[in-house]
């Protein structure tokens, strides 16, 4: 072979190798992914690290995401962290060592995930935050966040209360059941609520403690609130409906009428809250929509198709009151 021809063939081969190397590296930072050539079917292996099964909301959210992944023809690796951060860290490490294509992650708390998310990034595995966000400066460690605006939910709960009790003279004593300590919804729902009542000094949070988003702990903590100041509690603000429903039982056992003697405010708008509102035991619930599985899968597919995707996708939400409950209960999806 002539040396000129040899040189041309060599140059072409080098170019081809370089091009294919560029193609196979997945960009994790930036909202734009590279197309993934994993056979003609486009099937992905998706690892999903879920918080737990602590509430009605969580059950609906797990199902929505699992169904969407399977219905789109992808393979799901599921891990339930039972509300423990260390379980989530090991689940993510195991997804990395299995070499999944993408990780869906709903972090139980906001902090302490830098190292493991860096490991996922180093392995070229994109992470999609679902429902809860992280408090990490380096936002190249995840592709996008899909979920609710929890601060706005807290504001909506307080706006409803301020309006409802605008004619009430005297101080309003509010007890607060917080969600899981350090979790995004607990931090933000408290913040949003306090921001609004700060402009209305008669509203005072007199007791506040975590009920970890569960019915059992909501009931136990409400019992202790009632034991210490039962006759003076005007309002319960619970960071989710499950804790509100547990607390309703405590209020009844104490001999008071939930929904009348104590105004009950929840968040999520799950079926259990609608049932309690129909019975007149709960006054209002601020919606937090868990049914974003299909939208999440679309985002993952768009990423692998190399499309530009937003860094944050908000889910749309409403507020529902006792007098609307009977009409709406049958149309609720969760
Ligand atoms: O409100 C609560 C669940 O992170 C939005 O977690 C979610 C919250 C939801 O346990 O019921």
C-alpha cells in the first residue's frame, strides 16, 4: 500500500475512534443529555431509591413512578429506604455497581448526599430528583428536580387560616406537627406557614414537634400536646394528612371535637383527608400531587434523547376545604 493511502486510512480510523468515545460519555451536569445507543428498543434500566412507605401520599407516589417506568417498557430496580438515609446511600451505591442507566432519587433528608451523588456522577449515571430536593451547592450532581413547591404549600395553609379566622378576637394558639426532621417538606412547609402568620401577630405557634409524617407518631405527639395544654389549643397544623388523621383520633379521645373545637389543617389531599372532611373532622387540606410518574419518565427519556430539559419542574396544586369534600371525594386519584 502506498504510504499516502496508509496515512489517509490511519487518520480516518483515529477520527472514528475519537467520535465514538465522545458519543458514549453521558453528560450529567447541564440539563442536556447525550443520546444513548442501547439497542433499537431504547430500554433503560432505572434504579429508584424511594423514601419509605410512611404515608398514603408515599404509597400513591411509589405506584405512580413504578407504573410509569414499567408502562414505558423500562426495567425498574426498586429500593425502599424505610425513612433511613444510610439505606438510601447503600441503595445508590448498589445501583452504581450494577451499572444502571439512570437513578431516580427521593432524598429522605436534604443534606449529606454529596459523596454518593459525586460517585454517581463519576460513574456517568444521571440522577433525577423526585419529590424532595437536596441542599447541595453543586447542582451538577443531579439533572433535574420534579416535585412540589413546599414553601408555597405552607403559605397556602396559613393563608387559608388567616382568612378563616379573620374575625376572631384574641390570640389563636396553633400546635404544629412537623414532618421528618431535616426533610425538605418539613423545613419548607414550616417556613412558608411562619412567613404568612408573621404579618398577623394574633396567630401563635405554641407547640411544635415532629410526628415523622406517620399516623402513629402524629397521634402520640398530639396526645402529648393535649396533655400539656389541651383546653387552649385552637388549631392543629400538620405537615401531612396522615399525621392530621392520627391527631384527630387523639383529639376525640381527649373529649374534644376535631374540626370544631380544634381546627385541623393537613397537607397532601389524600383520600383519608377527604373522608375526614366529609365526616366534618378536618377543615382543610393543601394538595401535594404525588402522581408525576409519567412526567418523570418523559424527562428521563428526553434526557437520553439529548433534549434540553429544565432544572426544576413544578407540579400543579390546589387547596380543598370541608364543604367541597363530598362533591370531590369520588374523583380523587389518590
Ligand atoms: O407530604 C408526606 C410524605 O415528600 C411530599 O412525604 C412528600 C411528603 C408528603 O410522607 O405525606
